């Protein structure tokens, strides 16, 4: 039996959470086209007959602009400690300017002795021959232990990536039972599903100032869940945008969220959403902690 820990990192919107979801075969990390969708370390477990890989998805590497961003940066750093191998994900559609930002991010990994596997993602969106110049450029800025082109969305080469990762693991016990795919509490996953729909349905200014708190989550005798959730925003003007004309935007967020939650929980769900204003919450230490962002 082989087992070990693998961190998935990279710049925002590279497809890290999509890769995690693809590997474990279940949606536990939310995804959107907006950067900084992932805010905390999300742990997923991939178990085979003779191997267990514990995967840690991290927030995208970026310069923090508030206290929430600072805590996200700590999550990235802590996730790269005491691991067996690191997967660095790059979007194959990056520009030369973005390549410079990748170089800055990769420079931070040079202090570590952890093997780094480069996953060049989203290859389903380009001609395969165009990947070679990009891979050569990436090789020139960091000495990767392995390089593999993948499509996390389509699953292309993901099995091959898993075999590569398995080669860096040592013999050891299973850290989790076979039926466990994540350490995330159900309430946290439900909250993240709601935040994902808000990210997708709202305009560019509002989503990063959004947090979701599950105020009530109970199950009836027939299996049905009753869930009440608060969507926090930073400005009074944002509250009206989230609710929308006649409440239609909030209804859309609720309807799309409920579909994911029912699929995840396997039961019918009654979901009630409220919108609350907490000005400048991303710089309020106590509130950030209450929302589940540990200082450690």
C-alpha cells in the first residue's frame, strides 16, 4: 500500500479545483471563471486498491489586498509543508505577461525540496502543437521534476498524472477510510455551493465581497433538509444587486444552489436565503474567523 499527501497549487483560475473534483469523482471544491474562487485549503481523498492520495487544493497564488487575502496566503504556504509532491497547475492559454507572473510564483517554490510536477491544463482548448513552445518556456523558468499536459475538464491525461504522483509516494497506511472523499463538513460544502452560484450570476464587483454562512441545517424524519443561509456582502448597494429586481437574482442563486446541494446530499432540500450587509468584512479579524477562516 502506498499513501501520501499532494498539494495542488498555481495562480488563480488555472483549474486547480476542477482537477481536484475530477480526481476524486465528486464536486467538493467550487469552480468559476473568476479568480480567487477557492479561499481555504480543501482536502480530497483518492483511494485505489493499493494506493491512497490525499490531495490539498489551495487558493490561487496572488498578492493579498486585505486580511482575508493574507489568511489565504497562509493556507497556500501551510499546504506546501510536509507533503510528498506538489502539482503546479498552469493554464495553457496564458500570455507572455502572465508567464512573468508564473515565474514570480514559482520562485517561491525554489526554497522547498519537494518534487514539483507541472500540469499544463486546459489542453482541450488549444491545438496540441502550440503546447510545445509554452512547455519549453516553463522549463526555462523552473526545473520541474515532471511535465504533463492535461485537461481537468475533460479528464484527458488525468489518469497518467495520478500514476506519476503515485511514483513519488512511499509505502504507508491509509489515512482515511475507503468511502471518505473529503474532510470538509457538509455545512461548509453547502455554503460553498451557494457562493459558487453567486460568483457565476453576479457582476464583477460584488462576488469577491461575498461570504456565506449556514444559519440552520436540519433533517426531517423523511430525509428532507431544511437549510437557512445568509449571504454577506460589504456594501448596502451590493445587497440590492444580489437580491435583484423583484428578488429574481436571489431566486436564481437559490434555485441553482439547491440543485447542487440536493445532488450532493441525495435528498430533497428546502433552501431559504437572506442577504446581510457587513461592511468591510474582509478586514475584520473576528468576523473572518467566525466565517471559518482560521488564523493559524
